[in-house]
């Protein structure tokens, strides 16, 4: 603080021109001092982690569809690694643009890049959000990102777990079947499988999808699904994930 508040308060012990300093005077001193406090510097390490596009999240929660949410933005996530000062702008969950960060301004929260980037025009940390100006074709877009994790390693897996909780995680039943989705584990009538949601969609994939994995974490089989929050349907897809072959399960969430 630039003001000696203690000294100011102690002055109330003495009389000034025959009267004590009023509490109003003390309040004024506090007000002046508060407006002269130097802002706490932002620490770059504190901004590390995974940041998800707010528009993407909003569409995901409204539509309950990874495929629909993927149409809301080309830039669904940011990953910042403060140890190497490297920022990655994730494009459609299947590629990324990497930018080296020179520093983060301690007052404004602006990321200062080592060199200009044609896609990521600017990035500022403000009010717990990362706010980016992005170029898409000839348009400049303003996008806001909210942090979902302070960890930045294995980001695709972490994002998949977080987003699966919005749509997939739960218990589903019909008369003869019980299928449960937990974090990265799916239990089909008592039999456990590892799984991951499909986040990257190309035009030919007709429906939302998840992949069952083998014991080594490798691709085993892809399934389509649809949900409205209460109903959950699982579909068989052809091996190229281009055609819906059959409805396998018509379930209700419990």
C-alpha cells in the first residue's frame, strides 16, 4: 500500500484544530489508498492447462451432441504449457496451431507472442477467461475460453473425459440390458470396456460416436449413439463409420 493506514488511524488519538479526525476522513483515506494499490502481477504458470471454448460448451449442453457442438466453432480448445511457454490452438479436435509465448503482461493479462500468428491474432486473460481474436478465412472472431484443467499433458484424453461427463456418463437400461458409462470405462451387462468419445467429426460420419478400446487402449470398435438426456440409443455402424446399420439398444437413463 502507498499509504500508511496505521499512522492515519493513530492520528485519531490526537486532536486537530480542537476536534478529532472523523470516521469520514478515515474512510476517505482508505478509498484513496485502495485506488493506488499496484495490481498483483499475473503469473504465467497459473494460466497453464486446458481451456475449452465457451460457445462449444454451450452448444454441447444444449444439443447433447458432440457432432452438433463441433459445428459451432473451428477452435474448440486452447492448451497452454507454461514450462516451455508454448500455446496450442486446437482446430476441430484433430490438428493444432502452435505459438511460442514470449511473456504474459502482468497488468493487462495479454499474451505476447514471439512472432505474429496468422490465425491467433491476440489472447488476453481477463475475468477468469482467456479471450482470443482468431482469423477464420477473412473473418476475425472473438472467442472466450474457460479452463477445465490445470494439467496440460495428454490433453485429448482429459478433454474427452470432461466432455463425456456432459453427455455419456450415466447408467442406461431396458428390460434385458444395463449399460454404464463412467470416466473412460463402459460396463455392458457386467463386462467392462475402455472407451473414448469421438470429438473430431468429418462430413461422412452420420451420428455421434464413441469407440470401444481393447485392453491395450487401441481401437476395437466404433458405435453411433443418440441421446436427449432421458433416452439413449446405441447404433451399429459400418467399419468406415459412414453408414448406420442397425439400432442395437434403445435405453432409458436411470
